[in-house]
C-alpha cells in the first residue's frame, strides 16, 4: 500500500517547494506563451532582467513591491483569524480617492501637512470600506469573502464616476483623469535618482507593527487564539465581533495606505489603472508568505518584479499585462500543490497509525 | 401589461441566464462539499473559448461545447488541488479565478473586435403568444430554453436520483457516505466538473448570445454573484432561478435607466447589481440562519479516511 503521511515541514523545505513551484509555473506558462506565438525564453529573459538585472531595475521593483507589502498585510492580518479579505483592491482605490480629495480639493493639499493628512485620510477611507463587510460579518454572520470582493467592483466604479464626472481635470481634454496633485502633496523620494518613496519605509514599518501586534500584544494573542480555535476563543471570553471589526479596519487601513501612496508618489493623480491588481496579488503575497508578516517583504519584491517585468513585456513583445496574472495564478496553483505534497511523505508498506493520526487542517 | 415592462422582464431573463448557469453548477460543487471560488475565472475562459469556437466555425453550439469542456478542464485543477491534495479550497479557488482572468485576457487579446454570429432569438411557436409569459420567457434564444431544462434536470438529479442522494450524503457526511460504499472523491470530482462545465456555459452565454463579442473581463463579477446566489438559493436549483432573475432584473433595470437618459450617473447605476447582491446576501444569511437551512455540513472540508 502507498499512503500519504503527514510530516512536519521545515522552513528550508518550504523555500525549496516555493522555488520548485515557481519553476513549474514558468514552465507551464511558457507553454501558453508558445501557443500564442511568443518565444517563452525571450519573454522570461526580460521578465527576470528588467526587475533584477540592474540597480535601476531593483529600485523600480521596490516601487512595485511597496503597495504589495501593504495589500499582502491587508490579507494576512484577517487571515490569521480565518477571515478572507479579498477586497484589498477596493480598499486601495478608496485610499486613493481620499488622498486625492485631501490633496486636490482641500486647502491642506498645498500646506506642509499635506502628506501626513492624505496618508491618514487614505487609511481612514480604506478602513471604512473594509468595515462594511466587517460589520456584516461580525453582527450578521454574512460571508466576508464574497462581500469584500463585490465591493471591489463598487470602488472601481466610484473611481470611474469621479474621474469621468465631478473630479475630471478640465485640462485633461476629456480623458478620465483627476487634476494633478500639488507638489506639497507628493510623498518624498527616499533614494535620490529613483522613484523609491516614503511609502516603502512605511510599508516596512507596517510589517514591524504587524509582527509586534501579533507577537507582543494582548490583541495579537486574541487574534492567534481565534485563528487556532474559534470555539476555544469564545469559551475564553474573547469578544469575537470586536476582534473582527478591529482586524478588518486595520486591514482596510493598510490597503488604503497603499492607494494613498500610489496616487501621491507614483501616478500623481486619480486615474484608471492606478493599480494593476495589487489588491488581488496581495492574496498571493499573504499565502506565499505563509501568513508570516516578515516574509511578505520578500514575496512582495518577487511579485513586484513580476509586475515590472510584465510592464517591459508589454512594450517589447507587445504582451498584455494579463500574462502576469496567468503566471501568478500558476505560481499559486503549484505552491498550493507542493505545500500539500511537502507536508506529506509517500510511505510504502503498513500504515503507521501513530503518525497518521495527527490533525490535518 | 405594457410592452415596456415585458421588454425589461425579458431582458431580466437574458441578463440572469449566464448567472443561472454558473449558479446551478456551483450548487453541484458545493452540494458535494467542494467550495469553488474559481467560478469567475472559469466563466471568463468559457466566454473566450465559446466565442473563439463560434467565430471560427460559425456554429455557436460548437462554441457552447468548447466552453463547457474548457470550464470543466479548468475546474479539474481545483479538483486535484482540493480533493486529492486537500489544499485549502478558498485559496485554490482564488488561484483559479486569477489564472482564468489572466489566461482569457492573454489569449483573447487578438479576438477583441472580431465579429461572430451567435445564438439568435428563437420564439417557441404557440407558447410565445401566451399573455405575459410569452414575450418574457418564450421569445428568447435556445440557451435560455436550455437553462429552463437544466434547472429541472438539476433539481431532479439532486432530489430524485440515487446519484443525487450520494452527492448530498458526500456533502453532508462524507465518512458516512464512504462507509456506505460511496466513492467520495469520485462524486466530488464529478460535481466539480459539472460546476466548471456550467460556469463555462454561462460564460459562453455572455459572448455568444447576450452579446456576440469578446471583451476582456466581460463577466464583470458575475462569477462572484453566482457564488453569492448559491447561498441565496439555499443550495436548491429551483430557488437559484429566483436569485438569478432578481439579479437579471436589477441589471436590466439599470441598463434601461441608462438608455432612457434619466440623468442618473452611469457609473452609479452600474454599481446597482453589486450592491443589490450584497443586500440579498445579507437577507439570505439571516433567512438561512432562522430556518436552519445551512450550508452542506462538509462544505470546504477535505475528506480523507486517515482522519
């Protein structure tokens, strides 16, 4: 008899599994590329050399990784208590809307307070957007996976409404663009000669804050207990609804910060395509980081590089950015599969009952 | 009844049909205990495959078959990951949606703006002349009629056949079904594949009947709306009809308001179907809790004899 048997997986084993998964995903994606008439080797050469082949490439990769760290955390934090926030994309857009409003449509935009206020406004808007599904979940037990996702479409339409309507720049000659943010509202650049902005430092701070909260605070302890066993948490007198609201608000604030940063430091105005889907990629960031906040930085750089490489492919090989999504989906598949396989070992012979009795979640 | 109301109701049926296909499919998957959040991705790839096949062969029925087959093939990725490898079903479904979105847009770019001749309205003689129901239900295209039959077939299969009993047993208590000699994995693979085929067909409806064109991301969240409607339908194919046509009604109404130039901003009207679905989900959740019509007990729990 051949059995799958549970075994403890090590960090090294999961790193190997990740590398193998990415290789397998690239191989599978290469088949699709070849089928659509593109030389996969040429495409992959660019996909790697653009983001990681030069100092400038690295700096641009970090620019792309910055929102991904935020959205990764925005997925990770609720996931630690078994909530799925797949609405980071919409929360990011709301953060961008609020930041634009502060910068362009209030006097604060021209003052020295512009940057901190627009960042706070972005956080507040993202938090509010995520609190809607949070409240529905906490008080009415409505499935948060579906509501967070559906609100993405609403948020994107809200952006469209604004930039095609009341917020359209009179000088944009009919293009759906808001006015440009004033100089005072631009996030400072961290490294001269690059576009790496304050948002990256804030993202690293956010990682530190999430690590601290989860490991060192009573709130983090409650989140971990709920994540381990919601029933036990209830018996221990932990207020589930309150924790859901707090975690969803925090998640929304993180994603909102990503949106405020993109508008202020990268696009400079509210427009379509502000995010190529950073919110959705945040799901993959969180999962590939195995819900470990510190690991989101590395995964975000890896997937940020993929976005940057995808931009290059659009120009040089005329490939759509959708290729990046296809590859991300494939990586996700192979990681899910290899994690499960790495968690087991094939065993030939009699079943070892002691070993197979462990709980599988 | 005024012709205007009949026209809006007929549009509601058309608009609800792609969601109805996908909802019926997801009901099968979830009834067997497998949550598949890849519906949106499978619909998109189905819409693409259906469109390309229709454009190339000139035969929308071949397009429908291609869409169903492609949807089923994609769903098997989810089946392997979640049934055989026991991976997290939410994660695997999300991966499928991300992959399907990327794949359909990558392959589909050269088909944007390509013409095709899809399904055309095909009034049913006799029935179309009925007052009220005639113009609404029986002056539609063949796929709408197919969806009527599918609802009845799905209900019959789930509640009146041995196989349907097995599906429900596997979704409620897989260990008991296993003890009775039901092959749990086999039933689940079958149901996930049905879900994929119907999601693909729903996609094909959008690209070969509702419109006759391919647009990137043309499902615009309908796959997710289908997942929500499964809860509204309390996993019952007959109630899925109500949910799908309610969604279709809201969509038809907002399109009508857009066309009639009420001055309401288009982008705010376009939000209506999503907001409506959230509201419906809230009421459905309260209703299912009150009447104890919960999800299949083993939904999204993988099964292994070892446990």
